[in-house]
């Protein structure tokens, strides 16, 4: 949900407004190489859901403001957990109805600590406080754990929130008999349910919405790729142009250097 042309256009507006000079881009790992390159060219870094807080702290030590994209919810939830009020997080709308300045006023942008790109994960967007209420009603004592790509109000209504690794470790280390309602991609929820037969693990969303992007990574495709390599054939090779790969690696290296 962040086309490079839209991102570059937004940055040009921020430059004209005098906002960009105090702003550092932070790009979520689940994004195109071209978006990582955009951040790399401007002194920014990549982040994952596990280290988003550390990367944002690193960015704030350098600049007043962060442009967080493409997932608004991860940026908002991370910023809020760091003590940044919602009023200091401005949502930049890239679609046509928003108009100039991302639909924000100059004062909103100047006062912001975080500019959030109006993008989201189609799977995590589906989880709602209502689903949490239903889970609590059906399963008294349930622990609700969600991914920080969920909406802010959903994260606030949950008991715990964190990365995929955090969710897996929390459920794996919980006592036998514990019940978890999980707000993340269904394949992970299903795997955690199988790996923890002594616990009840189910998805918050009763109408399962699989991630179409993740579904492209399939054991059959992996086997085909490996078998083709064994036969001396290279299939599905991905080549990233150096003008993108170079600055994208800069952004990734900056993330890896943050402790």
C-alpha cells in the first residue's frame, strides 16, 4: 500500500513544507526493496515488528520526527507504547481524496512526532475489539494476544501484543490448559495450535482471511525450486537493480547495527 511514486511525491511535499529536514524515514521490513532504498537514501532504516521500538528510538535521537511506512498500525502502536500521544501522530493519506499534504494541515505536520503512511495489512486490519469481546464471553479466562499490525483499538483491548516471535514464545512457554485467542495470520495460529496440543489456541477472526502474499511461499514451490537447481536450472530468479539494492542494503545495515 505504498507505491514508490506516491512515497517520493509525499517526500517532495514534505521538503517544500520544510518538514522533511527534521524527519527520518523508517520502513517496515514487509515492504518492497524500492521502499527500503528510499529510506536508505535519506538516512533512514528498516525495522521489523520485533525491533520497531529500538529503530524508532534510534531515529528520534537523530531527528525530531519519523515518517513510518507502509504500515500505519505498527507505527501507531509502537509510537503509543513509547509514550507518544495519538495527537502527535499524523496520518498521511496518499490516495486522491486526501488531496495535498496527505489531508493534514501544516500545523498538524509541524507538531507531529510520527507521520504515519495510510497503509495496512489486509489480514491484521480485520481483527476488532468486538471479536475480542466475543472471545472473552465464549472462553472465560482467555488470554488475547495480537500482532502490532492490528488496529490501535484492537491492541488496546488485548492482553498482550507483539511480533510473530513474541506470540510463538508466549504461547509455547505458557502452562498447560491455557487458552489463547490470537490475532494474526491463520497459518501461524494453526501451527501454534498443533505445536501446543496441551493448550487451546484459536484465531480471533471467525471468518479466516489468509494472507495471499504468504500463500505464495509454499512447500511445493520451494521443492520445485530446489529440484530445479539440482538439475542445473535456475527458476524464479530475482535480480534487484544496483541503484535499488545499494541504498536498500544501507537501510538494512543501519537496522542491524542498532542495539
